[in-house]
C-alpha cells in the first residue's frame, strides 16, 4: 500500500520526467509505447509533475489513461509548486494550489488527482501549518484524494512525516544515496507513510554503461545541471561528481549476477530496503521499461553483495553526498 493513501501500487513504478523534458527528445509515440510496456509488465504506479515539459508528461499520461480505461488499476502521482516564478515560499497559497491542481486534472483528464506532491518546495513551506491547511482543503473539495511531499533532504522528510495528513514522501534513494536508511525510512514506516524512491539509477549512471567519455544532449539535465546550474545538483547523478560516479558504477557492475543487469541490481537493492513502497526509474525505451519492471521478480541480493555495496559507498561516495542531503 502507498502509505496513508491505502492504494495498492507496484513495487517498481515508472518515473515520467523523461516523457516531458530534460532527458533529450522523446517523441509522443515513443512515450506512449514506454507507458504501455511498463504497465503491461506489471507497473501500476506512474509519477509525473506539472512542470515536466510544461504539462507534456501529464498530457501524454492522460492520453494513455483514456486508452486504457477506468479499470486499468493505475495510480498516478503528480507534483505541483515548481510552476511558481519565482519559486519562493510566498507562492505556496491555497489559490495557487487550486490553479495548479485544476491544470493537472485537465492535463490528466481526471476529476480527482490520486496523489499530489509538493515538488521539492522551500523548507519553510514544509514546516508551515498553512501548507497543510491548504492541502486538507484540496482533499475536502475533491480536487485530490491524497497528498505527499517530494523532498531534497532527510531533515525535510522527517518534518513532513510528522504531519498527520501526509500520505507519502518522495526522496532520492539509491546505492549512492543511503542516508535515508538511517532515520527517514524507519520513521516513515512507523507512521504509516509511504516512501517513493526517486533517482534510483543515479540519472542512469547505475546502469554501469557510462564512462568518462560519455556525453549527453544539450537539452539533457545530465549536461546542463552537473553543478546545480538549473536546480538542486542532487537530482543529477545523485549529486555525485561524474568521474567519481562512473568509477563507482563500474565497481557496482562487477557485482552484477549472471542473467541480470546492473540497473536491475541497483533497483533490487532499493526494493530490498525495509520501508520502501515503490521505486520510480525512468525509461527512454520500451525495453528499458520492461527490464526495470522485471527487477521486482529478482531474488533479494545476497549478504556479500550488500557488504560490497556498503564498502563502496563508504570508500568512494559517502564524502560527496552524505553530509549534504
């Protein structure tokens, strides 16, 4: 179940940022094929946001929902807040929430949104009583069924979990970003709050396919946000410097079991963590979507692999990320 929503969701979901923007070009037919491949492979949770392609991702999901019909058993989570310019705490008002959610409902073609998450808001938004009063109003008005918070830091996650109406927390969690295991996941589990693990493959780095010569398109955030030029640097390669991450990912690749991929190993590590509800890897092809979904059926990682991944984190990655988020 997805925390306090009470909705059953697949342990592997689909992150839909790439269907909108910031990952190079993904055509409409390709996007719909990716959605179909994921859902046909057992995925029942789709995560998007109103700013992904200025609503393009939501619109494509809306078309897909219309094709599949109301009995498809899908849960769609979207996000709001990043449309605000400037992106400050003052922008997070009830009127703005109504406008943002009305636009998302139109894009998705639904009367009520399954789950709306504040999209990495300023920290003071997460600690303000007025934020939750406004979100509760959206629930009572029937615009949304439930709400959650997408956060950057563990401290923000813990503050949000303490609020009784918060259904879920979305946070970066992968073998390169382990800090949420210490407090966030146990606290969320005790409170009945769902955990949505994002950036599970460190922006593709944990596929093990990159090397120091790998380049990306100019309109790909892996090109233009490596130093946090556009948004929090933790969203790109999990905040790990590219050269460091490439070397570490190659060590992860060496631990991959025969018959599976390095990406599947990385996803399986997250699935194995107590308290994780669903993991939302993106996919740029139908084959990637199917392979990601298949990670749910793999056996848990063995103790030797877990120990090796922990040693790799402590030796190569921890110093770059652990104290920052």
